[in-house]
């Protein structure tokens, strides 16, 4: 068992600690996990080896009291001693995510587990976390559904995947049930038909002809599909339908043959869909998730604003955060998508690698919309250029590199004129100059790598 724990990667839900850890530091760690998604901390493993905690004597009891002595309000954490051979033991803590509160240490400092590290929050971040965690308690409330309403096949698959011995204990440990009653998260994830209690917990996929929705007699709607059921089944069905409807183009594939390839990369829109389902505000009624597919783009809308600790002006810096940590944990176990911050960064990366514009996030009073354009960046830029600038851009893409003299000759204009156009393209980020000095005879211009 100890070897298996040594081999596990530290992540959002797991961390190893040395037996030398002080109670105060352990308390900070418990606070960080509770304010995020909960998780497991194992004391007695350090630097790739088993230390054990037996030599601590009464110090074991002090560490076991860390939640009570060092956290405010007290973090919901249980501890147990796990035998690891040779009469030695590990001290294992299981931490539940906070329910409607923000935990601090006795010095009134707030921490948040972000990936594989514990981050101390600023006062402003703490305020925003308090606001979001206040709403977050919604997924932990009783739903009205009970254990008899579960999708047996789906739950059995999850039990097998996690290696749990008892489905009921697994649901309880993940905060998905309280006795025989499913929580909101448990109902949305595993009830056979959650829409009985949450009618708007569905994904709607719409396909339009052309680039506009149109209205009235000019409406361009070609198909409108609604997907209901537990979240894992909705994600699979929604994914398959969007893949059928997504716009494509003919391009040269890796096999050297021309064929149809997605206009918008699958990994980008799929991550957007998963983020929408996992992080939407399920407490908001009257709206649902929509995936709208056009000839040139895909738009995904989800009820609920971004969590307060996310700066919409810079989504790439969004911290790893889950509005619904219980739902996020199960979807991660089922290998659906990333946490909010990681998922956003992945969407940006997929769009960049495909030569497409950055994702565009828009936020209204009650929803977030993600726009993924399938129009290559270079085409969009070209339409904004003068004829001479467009000619230079095209020539550089074909030739790879050109000197200022080459460009002047191609345009049939003076060198100073050619240089002014080149510098305007450079200022727009379309091209770049490569050389050691302005008098470098080997200097040249090339398309700016993105």
C-alpha cells in the first residue's frame, strides 16, 4: 500500500507529507483542501520513501487534532492509521469540501488547493471565494431523489472505475448521498432521469445554416436536439451530436491525402462543453446549456457567471476552481475534461495550434458564452490589410522570407515605401524582422510565428 501511495502523482485531491510536519502547517493544508474539492493527505511519506509516524508517539494525536485546533470553522476531516509493514503506520486524512463556508487557520489566513500546491489567498480573493462557496452549498443539498432512483449501470461503472467496495459508501464519501437520499450533485450525476427534479439540467444542440441565426421566416435553424439524463450520459450524447454537426473543411491529412477535418478543433469545443456542464450554476432555473453550431463557428452558453475569483479580462490566468467540486470530482474520475482554469488554458492552446483566433468569453448577468471561431487568424487579418500589405503577407507565406529590397521590387515601389508597409505589418503582429542590425545585409522579413 505504501509503495502505491508513493507512486501516485500529487494533484488536486492528493498530497504526501513528511512525519516532521508541524500541526500548524498541516492545518493550513487541510484548509486548502477543504476550500477546494476535498481530498486525501498522507503523513509519513517523504522524498520517495516511507518514514512512518509510529516514532511520533503522542505527536500522532496532536496531528489528528489539527482540524479541531488549527482551522476555523473546523474542517470536516477524518483520520486513521494505515499499516504499512514492519510495525510502521501512515496517518491518512480524508477531507470533505467546504459546504457553504470558507475555512481559515487560527491566524485568519485562507488557503486554496490549486493543482498540486496550497495557495494563500489575498483579501479580495477570499471575499470572492466566500461568495462562490456560499452558492456552492447548493450541490450538497438534498435533491428529493433517493438511492432507488439511480442509473444502476452508470453507478456500477463508476464503482468499478474507482475500485470501491460499496456503492453506498462511495456515494457518501463523495458527498453524493446522505444515507438513502441523493444530494443535488448525486442526483445530477447518477439519477436515471435527473430532469424530474431539475427540468433545465439538459444540453441543447442547435445547428444553423450559414453564419446567422436569422429570425421569423428567415430563421436558419436546421436541427434542434435536447439531451437529458445523468451528466455522464448527457456529455457523451452531446459530444457525439456536436461531432456530427460541426463544420469541416477539406485539408491535407497526416496520411498525405485530402479529406474532411473539423473547422474548430474537437478538443477545444469538447473542453468547452464539459466546462459548461460541470461548472454551470444549477441553482439557476429557467435556462439550460446551449451549443450552437454555425458554418464558421461554435458557441456554447451556460447558466451562471464565472466564479468571482476568475478575472474575465484575462481568462488564461483563471485559477483551478470548481463551482461544483463534487460534480467536478466525479467527472474527473470518469475522465471528462479539466478543472475550470486548466480547461480554459487547454482551449486556448488547441485554438492556437490550429491557427485560429483566441476563444472569446462573454458574460451577461446570468450566463457565460464561449465563442470558438473556425476562421484562420491569417484570413481575418488579411481582410483588414491594404492591397499592398496583403500582397506582402501572401508573398511571405509563399516564400518564407524576403528582404526589404525583394519586397520593394515585388511591389514595383520605392524602398522607403516598402519599408513603411513592412513596419505597419510588423506593428500589427503579422510579420517580424530578423537580423543583427539595420545594416545587416542578411536581414529579412518573415511571417510572425504564433
